[in-house]
C-alpha cells in the first residue's frame, strides 16, 4: 500500500443513506436523514420571500425558504426555471429550508466511505461538506447547514455590498 492509499484509508468514514438531487445536470448528494418531504414547485409562492430565497413553501404549519441553484457553478438565483418540478425540504434539527430540483432519487447502493475535502476547498461557506466515490465517480455531498451558509453568502455578493 502506498502512502496516498494509506492516507485515504485513514480518513474514510462510513456513509449513511444518500439522496441525489439533480440540478441543471449537476448531482448534489444529500443525507437522507435530513430530507423531510418532497413537494411540488406549484406550491411555492414568491410573495414575501427575502433574498436570497426565491420563494416560500408552506409545510407542517411553517413557511420554508426555497432556494434555487442554477448552472454549472450552482449559483444562487431568484428565478425558478420551468424544468424544476420538485422541491426537496431539508431539516437537520436546526436549519430548515427547501431547494428546487429537476429530479430527486435515492442512491441504490450507498457509497462505502466518505472523504474530507482537500484543505484548499474546505471553507465554512462552501456548498460541499464531503466527497464520496460512487460508481467510479467522485460525488459531492452537501447538508442543510451547508446549503444555508452557501445561499446566505449570496447576500454578501449582492451588488453594493462590496
């Protein structure tokens, strides 16, 4: 075993069940335990939403902020593209939010291990929490907390905020 294999072996962690959210051809993996509901985008209302939320969706007696990511960079946008059909509601016990997706599905075979981000990518407001290898592909995993931090970062990047 070479040094790299040994290093990766020591940082691998067991992975819980994951859900795949498809957005503009990009795949974001989410912990299944954080997914509380799948709702129709038809239930989203845009009145009363505060930037960077694209809208609000009622669920369980509350108004959940709805975020929309778009394009190759998964940039935060206020526009709800017509191909988006599903709104996945996430809650980790502290943060609750909804995200519009093109498609949502369970991973048939969960990855065996997760890996931390390289130090140059590990930032507190990064969208990515950790990496997994699934079907010969490296995939990115995010969480409700990461999505909130990533979307809120858009407030500071709004024109006029330096």
